[in-house]
C-alpha cells in the first residue's frame, strides 16, 4: 500500500471532504449529485474529490458523461496503526542511515576539508563523527593536539572541539581530552 500519510490526514481536516466521505459511504455518486446534497458548487465538490482521490480515499471511473466516485473501503477499513507503520517503514527503507551519512559527508567535506559546519543537529553529529575518526580510542590528548587535528578539517577548531564535548563524543578533564566512542 502506497499512501501519502500527510495528504491522507489533511483530507480529514476539511468539513466538506468529511461530508463527501459520508455521502460516498452510502454508495457511489457523482459530482452533480454531491453538489446538490451539500449545496456547494460543482467546482468546489470537484476540487475536494480530486484531493480525496489523490490521497487514495476515493477512486473514480468514467460512465458516459459522468465521473462516478467510490469510497476506497479497503483503505478506510484498515487500523490506523497499519497505515502509519506501513508508511513509516516504507519511508525508512527509501534511504538507510549509512546512505544518509555518506550523502551528508560528501556535501560538507571536499578534499578532506569541512567546508562549513552544518546548522542541523543530525548533520552536525554526522560531521563530528567523521572528524572523530582522526582520534584514537583510549589515548589522551592535550587541547593543543586536539586543535591541531581538528584544524586539518576546518579552521574553526574551537567550535568543533566544543561540539564534540556537547555531543559526548569526547570528554575533557583537566585540559586533557579523550575520545569516548
């Protein structure tokens, strides 16, 4: 099942669409009849039906001069958790964490140098973890040694050093730094 979950829920945020869904729950119908029942213009009803169709809530078929709309009961009969979990897992499978990290690294690093520090926390953490690879586990570093290593990546070594402490990738005690991961 391929549902755009945001558009699905947006359809239920409009009273006219809910009224149309209620009409279609009794059976299939067409724009002119729905328009008469709801006292709305045909253009308005047509607009809402297109939104409902795009979200997969209704489907249409042509019969002579009319588009006949039918409620998608298969979708509406599902438990909410089935719709949300399926959609979430499909989206999660579209790009893995490692692929995302590679993309961030290739965006922010050029020729081994960090061209700018990302503002978004998740991206900043990925960048910091990449820089962290230059440090050995269990080894203690002076602040000067840390600055020199980080300066190979970017001139703003103070901000990057502080960020590594904030993200708990390194610890500092008595001006001695140690990699934690």
